[in-house]
C-alpha cells in the first residue's frame, strides 16, 4: 500500500523487551473495513467503538481504517496508537490516502525514519540516572504496598464519588462545531484581546467546569495543553509523535472574567513553546514515567493524583489545517479528531479548523463523568465562547 510505504511507522509493530522497540519485519498491510452509512450521524457510533478498541502490537500494524460508505457522502476514519502518531499525523495520512484514491497512482514519495523521540527532544537532564535509580527503588516498594493503598484510597475518595477506576469506564465523546460566521467572530475577538483560539477554548472549558462545581465556589482545576513541536524538531509531514505538553493549575469560579483567564492560560504556553528548558523538563518526565508504568496503572495512583483537585482537563487544538479540499472527484468537507481519554482527565477537548469551520470533541470516560454531564458542559462551553465574542 502506497500510504504504508510512505510512512515508516505505519508499517511498524512493537517487539517486547527492555526497553520495547519498533520493527517493520513481518508487519501485514493496513486493514480497511467498509461499513454502510445507515444514518446521517452513524459515523459517530463507529468513532466511539474505535476509542476502546485496542491494537495488537504484534503482529501490527498500529493503525487501521474504516470507510463509512454512503450513496452521496462517506466518512473515512483513521485510528492509530498514540505511540506512533499525533493529531497532525492522522491529517497527513488521510490526505495522502485521498491523493492516491483520486489519482489511482500508487506512488508516493517515501519518508525516511526519524530519530527516536528522546533524541529529538535532546539530552537528558544532568542527574536523571541517579534520580531514576531512586524512583525505581521507590516504585518497587510502592508496588508491593499497592493492595493496601488501593483499599485506603478507595475509602478516602468514595464520599466524593471517585472510587471507580478509568479501566471500569468507557471512552465516549460529544461533538460540537463552530460555523464560519461564529469562528470569524471568535478570531476577531481574540485579535482584539491579544489572545488565541487555544486560550479562548481553554478559558471557556475551565469556566464551564467551574460553574458545574458550584456557582459561587472557587475550585482548583488543572488544564493540560498539547503543544505542537514539529517545527522545533525539524520534521514536516511525517507520521509520528511530535508533541509535548504543559499542565497549569487554576483557581477559578464561574464568575471568573473570560479574557482574564484566557491571558493567564496563554502566557505560560507561549513561554513553553520558546524555552529549551521546557523540552529538557519534558524529557525528564518521560524518563521517570517509563520507570513508573507499573504503579501508574494502579487504582490508588489514579485516585491520589486527584486528591485536592476538583477536576483535571486537557486541551489539544490543532489549529487551521491547510490541505486541499478537492481530490479528483472527491470533495473533503470536514476534518475532526479525538483520542482515548488518559486516566487522569475528566474531559479532553480537541479542536481542529478546516474549511472555515472549527470542529471539536469533548472526550470523556464514564468512570468519571456521564454523557448528560458532558453534553451540558459542552453546550455551556460553546455558550461562553459566543458570549465572549459579543
């Protein structure tokens, strides 16, 4: 398949070991499942089914496609493990596939394999190995104590309705759209305020979540933002994971001024995008995370990360995507993306702008929030955006 030949990670599988590694040997072609489009929004059911559908790391590949085929309109879904790709990766893969479908030409320029993610970020922070040895010993001790810690934390958080583990829930999402006129007003208002769409989305989500916790109550929230690092890493349209992240803490209530909160969100993100120290810190987090995989999956660890917090949120905004809308007789009408909820987040808001529309999804896990709650949160977030542009 032309797409698989172009992108090395689309022909990869994971070989177990210490550490695990990628290999392309013996990896079969990418699967394409074709289903019939039974209703206008039937594709959303297939998206939700994909969110909890695991990949078989051996034999691979770590990607699959579903074509929801209709008489006049179809949806093409691309699912892949986050280990091999970010949001931009899926966009480039779909575009490349549409080009092949339109031209019937199976030739696409092949891209060379990129260095390991850790190499792209840069060298380890001095002292990482010594810290890692201490973390490894501590992790082993905590793992032995996990049965006791699981029981203890369940008792502590049960009154707050947090006793369930993410593993017990199902990943679902709610879909929203900002139409061209609405998006244009938001862009204009962001320019007036010296802000950004990412910051506006984050502010709306934070305020909406604070309101849902109590009209007058000041709550503690975290918002983790995904940051695109493709330019910093010097990669172009490769299929791969080229993002970093930054988490900020906010004390807010429903009455917190919208643009004040947007500015508080934007400033540290701008700094993180520019500072080399952000990448070095991110590299340290990766190294430590690799040593704590076993305990991070323990229910007590998930509960412990939530103590003292009212909610943990995440935001990934791809921004404006500049790819063609026409591919032969095919017209690309819209783009959207979402991803499986990480254990610690209540809601993950993802957004992408294409053809003058912003499409967003509010991803959640039923272990933490129910669909009705998230529908209300999504609607209120959109209302706040509309109010901020008046």
